[in-house]
């Protein structure tokens, strides 16, 4: 409990210090790149569109993977997404 002006000033100082530490922590988390599957951002769309071009040109999944731009799992994920979109367009 704060009863004097000195206690209040001391508590304000403690809170300001805690606030600055929390701001630094927040800054760290805002700039952090999280691992794992990402949303369909610009990079994802560019990679997917490159896959579609190669796949529609007749390249097999393994030929696309051998180019080294995407993993085999990603290629199959793109293929499933591509086929799902094609099905939706046909309806």
C-alpha cells in the first residue's frame, strides 16, 4: 500500500521500468518469424503460381521437386490445393 509521496514515486519508477521491459519483449515477438505453415501470403502465392505453371506445362511432381525450389511434401500440398480449386471451378 502506498502511503507517502516517496512510496508513490518509487512505485511509478518500478512500473515505468517494467513497462519498458514489456515493450522490448513485445517488439521481439512482433518481429519474430514463426516457423511452420504460413498463410497464403505473397511468398506462398508466388511459389504456388510457379508450381502451377510447371505442373500445367506437363512436369511431374518429382521433376518440379528436383529443381530444388520446394519440397516434395509442399509439391503434393500444392497439387491437392490445385485440384480442389479445379473441382470448384467445374461446378
